[in-house]
C-alpha cells in the first residue's frame, strides 16, 4: 500500500485517494488496494540527487507481493494504480 501511495504523492498531480475493498472467498479472500491520482506530473524535478539503491523498486515489490496488479487511466487524465493481495 505504501508503495502505491508514495508513488502517487511523489510522481503525480494531486489529489491522491485510497480505496480498500475486501472480498471473501471460500479459500480466504482478497484485499484490493486502489490509489487514484491526478495524473502524471510534467517536468518532475527532485530537490536532491537520489541514490539508485533507494528508489525504483516499488512496482517490483508490488508485483512480487500481489496476486494481481495494474493501472487504468481515465479520460480526465487521472490514473488508478491497483493491487490485490490474498488474505486468510
């Protein structure tokens, strides 16, 4: 969850919103995390250089931990990033 929220705050336009949905299944369930942002920020500049070992692995972590993930872009330019996690 923190990776999706952090990316929305650091790399996209406001506002950012979080939605959590839990679906029960016979074998446990699924937690769906959705973070919607205002769309890509143009001309993004960081205030100071960032060590490559401290950034750039967020979506790899999401892929490794989730049972499904993806993104959708709306006509207004906003973007929703989502991931699903198995629950017990």
